């Protein structure tokens, strides 16, 4: 079982790889819309990538109102 | 389709539709690649009537208001039908709003009945203002078996045996209250009558008909005026089928086109642009010879469809493109926000007609639509049958405010006679949008007269609604504007919000202040955020009651500062 910090770290690495930005540029409390320069549709792409990695199903609504990696990690952690 | 002139209400028309096409499929609901529900009109009736009866037994009375807060799914439409059957008023609320915003609108519309998805209900019950709101009945869909429902009932179990009494309504009775904005300050609840909807439906289906066998993919939220009309009322009164997807992931949306052989779909510009990018990327990956051939075929299709769409021919010329959309797509419907003409042209050149239109919630659904005779990417089309449009006070270029008179125009704003009187003048609805007609009767839009933006996702954002997030900001005063309101651009698109700051005497714009602004901005949903800010060096003009004179301030800023003075946040 992953710890919350591990989950968060893996999300940051996956997001960096998926959107081709240096990993060190991403911080847990970053607004991913701004840091990654993506729109809400592209965040759904990220969600799919995270589902594949963590082997969980994440309904679209889990992203509603979420804009930072830490909160996203929290939502995923509860489903692991 | 049903002859809508014969009906006095949506409930009556829908009731007859359920009997007219009992064996046709009316609803398909899929979650990713799993089909969850498939209902014929007869099944729909059998599901909705016990709910209507249970509402009746729960003393839901004609004219009572029931709010629906749900993502696109079959229970949305079943619930709406049950409410109409009982003579009630549907209040569709945007499921993407926050719980606090939902509570504000629920209080404003005084809905005592609520139908809501479990995860949204959970958020609502945890919101600080929840205790002060009393619901007579709250129905929660898809709640886990042991969930604490905080006094709500399970939608799935809220059913009673026996025939529900059908309550007839008149054309002028209220059918829906639809909020066009106002979550932060002055809620704008558009009161729409049965006449508004029936006339809109008749008008839209004249140009874009539905029939049994047509499949409409419902992606836009059903609370949105467009999906409510073309993803519910329109298909149902024609015996067509609505396909709901519980996810908006692009890969599943693409699959749904093929799996369900979709005929029509409505898309916001953001999704349309995304589709264009995806297709373009695929074209770019083709080997050079195939790419060359594709470009020649697209060019040929463009010539052959110059005067009118010839979908059958286009499907033969570009079979792979059309198969990717299921092979039966007749048109993409778009509107509500600015779409780049190049995007519209891209799809049309592939043989996929795009019904680009213009409308606003206050006027039902759509006012103008591309009639495809011929296709025009540079306009929002011609007025629909029954819609009169006028350009008020045109300037030397013929550009002025668009005003509309039509039976589709709302009755009023809920509980706001002052705003109603400002908006509907002598029977004409003032849209606040700037436009002109070209020589062929097509409407072209050039921006907005009002202080608001429409996002790529089709959301109306009024700056006044988001200002509360900056309450307590340590500056002398502040105000939020739409950039194109400060600096009229005579164009749509590239709309964003600007925060205007008036600092205290000797106060500096420090990093701490910037961080404070950024942190507050982040509390807003991404589509509502302020994009830029400017520092203004004069006190804001105010009324006797100390309200900011926004128009005067905007005028002064627009004349004194250049657009480039606004700094990115």
C-alpha cells in the first residue's frame, strides 16, 4: 500500500511525463491548470493516465473543484 | 414528429410522445464502454410514472418548483418528465457549481423539492449553509448501500403504485427557471414558459429535424439550455434517441460516436477544438503519399459541397474520417461561445456540417443558426423561423446591440422586475451582444456591450459574481471587468477577466499582495479565474449609495490605459 506522499510523488512524475514538463517544476500545491497550461478537457486525459497507473477507476466528478496535485492525490488515495 | 401546435405544455407533448413510439429506444446511458441503461419510450413511461405518483403522494403540487442537480444521465430526464407530469416547474442547476453556489440558487428559487446525485448531495450537506435550508423532499440517486442520506430519500426507491394524475398546464405557465448567472451576487433566474419551449422546439426542428432512429449524443450539461432542448425535448417529441455518457473523457466520447452511430451532437468550442487537434494530429502522422491523397480528397469535397452539404458523397470520398464519427453523423451543433471560423471550416471541408448558432438562455435556446445554404464559417447564421432580430443604434459599420423579439423570449427574471425592465424593453430583449447583418441576412457578432465573458466551455461569467473571492484584500478598493468591456475589441474570442486594483496611498504592489491575489484567484473554479490585473491610480467613481459606477470606471480606464497595461496573474 502506497503512503500519501508516495501517491503524490507518483502523480507529479506522471503529470510531468504526460505533459512533457520537467518534474522539478511541479510542486504539490501547484495549480495544475496554470503550471501545466492545460484546460479542463486535458485534465481528463491526465485522469485516464492516473487510472491506468494506480489501477483504480476515477469518476470525472472526482476532479470537480480540484486544481492542485495535493488534493488530487488525496482523492486517489481514498480509492487505493 | 408531434404537431406541437396542438399542445399546451411540455408535459402534454412528452406524455403523448411516450405513447406514440412505445417500441423505439429513447434513452441509452453508458459509463465508459459499459452500457448501463437502454429504455424504450414505453420503458421510460413505466419508470417515470411511479416517480410522478410518489411525488404526488408527497404533496408535490402544480406550480411547485423542483431543482435537479445531476450530470447527464437517464434519471435527469425521467425526473424532469415526472415533475412536468405533476404540473411542476423544473429548476435545472449546473452540477459544476460549488455546494455554496447551489445553496444560494436553491434559496433564491425557493425549491422545496430537490433531485440530486449522491456525491453532490454529500457536498451540499457538508456546506455551512445547508442547515438553514429546508427541503420538503430530497431524492438522491446512486447512493451507496449504507450511506447516511441526511434525511433524503433514495431516488431508486421513491416510487408508488397507481396512476399519477396528469396535471394540464397552459402555454403561459412556467415550465423552467434556468439560471444564466448570478452565483456571486444577483441571481438571474430566467423564467421560461411552456410556450417558450414549444415554440423553440418547433422552430429548431424545422431546420434540423429529428425522427425515430436519430441518435443524439448528449455531452453538454442537460441543465444548459441547448442540451435541454436538443438533448431532451427535441428528440423526444420526434421519437428519437438520446445517448448519455457518464464521462467526458475524449477516448470514450470517440468510442460512443462509433458504438452508437451518432446522428447529431452539440459541442462547446473547447471540445470542438480538441477534436480538430486530434484529427489534425492523425492526418499529420499519415505517410506523405496518403497525406497528399487526403488533402486532394478534402479539396475535392470542398468544391463539391460549396453550395450545400452532400453528406452521402462526402462519406464516400472520405470514408475513414466519417467512420471515425460512426458513419452516420449529420451535423455537429455548436454555439453559446465564440468558435474560430477556421475550426468550423475544418469540419465542413471534411464533409461534416457544423450548425453554428447564437443564442442565450433568456431567449430559450437559439436565435440564429447556420442554415447550410450555403455553409458560412464567418457568421452565426440566420434568424430561426419566428425570431425577429434588430440591430439597435448601429454605428457607421452597421454594428450595434442585437435585440430580439420572439415567442421564445423568457417571461421575466425571477423576482427581479427592475432587471427584467432593463432587459426586456417594449417587447424586445436586449442581448448585450454587438452584431450586424450582412447582405445575405446572416448575423455576425463583434463582441459584447455588457460586462461579461463567455468561456470556451460555454459558461457565462459575470465579473460581479466572482468579486467576493477578493473580499478583504488589503488594498483600498478593487473591481473586476471583462477585458473587452474595458477595451472594446469588436471581436469575440480571447475573452478574459481583469482585476483592477486601487492601492492605498503609499502602498506598494508587493510580492505578498500578488501571492494573496493569486491564492484567492485559485479558490475560484478554473474557468472563472481572473487572468490579468492592472493598478489604477484614482479613486473609483461611486453612486450616492457607494456602489461602484462600473460603466464610468470602465470608460475612464479604457481611455487612460492600454490593454497591454494588464499584467498576467
